[in-house]
C-alpha cells in the first residue's frame, strides 16, 4: 500500500514542442509497482496548454482546481472545471488549455507504459 500527499511530490517542467506553462507530478507510477495505471497531476499556468496531439492510449482525467478546456480535433473547446471528469479515447486528437486566471490542475491516469 502506498499513500502520498500531492504537496510532497516534486514538480517537473514539461518541455516538448507545443507545450506552454505546464508542470507534471508523477504521483503513482511504474516505479511504485503499480500493475496497470499511473496517476499524473498536471498544472497548467494561465494561458498554458498541452500540444494538440493524439496517441494510442486513453486518458482518464479529473479536474482538481481551476478552469480549462479540452479541445477536440476540430478546435472545439469543451469546458472543464473543478470536480469534472473527462475521458479521451485512444486515437482522439486533443489538447488541454487553461482558460482561467488561476492554475488549472488535473489528474491524468494513463496505462503505466505511457506515464
């Protein structure tokens, strides 16, 4: 059994093409011996965003705080706020954006191989 506080997990900058103002915390992952899914927490600063991309694995998301949007492959914004869940199926083009004035913080669970 593993119990952790988010505040105790180091934040790492996400530095890749198409990313602006994001840090990542790997809360539970393959290094902890998880059998299937890893929990990552992303913080997007105001005006921050992930790349517009797709991949072969699903995302299971839960918004901890802030306001954002989950963009689809056609550029449509699907608003997300505190307490909301979002599912991104494999192969679906998507992008997360902070649309508010405070950090947009969400859990993103993915298969451990994709952490």
